[in-house]
């Protein structure tokens, strides 16, 4: 019997870097940080508190991350794709729902990384997004297409926040 391509990719990731306990531990930590976009909201709140001249942009980071997360939840409830459930896939973290597409962690992380990168001038999308996407596959809770679609949705959410900020500039 042929293994579906996305399950084969999950198996390959879990069979290589996913065998390293430190990688799985880091992936779990990232999962907890990204749950409901709360880690990104915390960073945005800290920036808002200490960087008074750019409070609007820091608020935009929080709005972008939460808005992206909310959009992913709506899409999940429409698409209703179940999380990976092949017996060969090891699930290494609990999830708040059984729905998989798109990855909310990928969505909110991409939105936050784009907005934080724009705010700080650092290449944060390149640094933050790939590890979060990979972590969801390492943990066995998303198919590769879930994280890619989530990242695309997060980028679109960030673009919407940036467009709104541009319209509101004095």
C-alpha cells in the first residue's frame, strides 16, 4: 500500500530530526509559546510598554497575530481537515482541536514575524517562520500543506495590517 506523500514527509521529518529529544523539546516549547498567538501578543505588549513613539506599530503586531489566528480558526471550521492520524505518525503534543488546516501556529507566527521584522528592521520572517513550521511537523500535529497554507495566510494578514497602518498615517 502506497503511503500518501504528506504522511511520507511527516515520517521522514520525524524519523530524522524528530528522533532528537532536544528537537522535540524545543518544538514543544515553540508550540506552547505560539498557542492562541499568546507569545506574540506578549512580545507586542512588551514593545508597546517600552517603545512609546511606536506604540501603534506594536499594537499592530498584536492585532496582526491575533487576527491571523482568528482567520485560521474560521478556515479550520470551514475546511474541517482532521489532524494527521496515520499510525506511523507520532503525536508529540496535545492540541486544542482535532482540526488541522491551516496551522494556526504557522499563521500567527508568520504575521507576527513579518510585522516585527518591519518594525525592527531585522530579517525575522526568515529566522522565525521556518522553525515554527517545521516544529508543527516534528510534533506530528500538521501536514506540510497545513503549515504552508498557514504561513501564506499569516503573510496576507500582515499585509492587511501594514496596508491599514499606511492608510492611517498622518
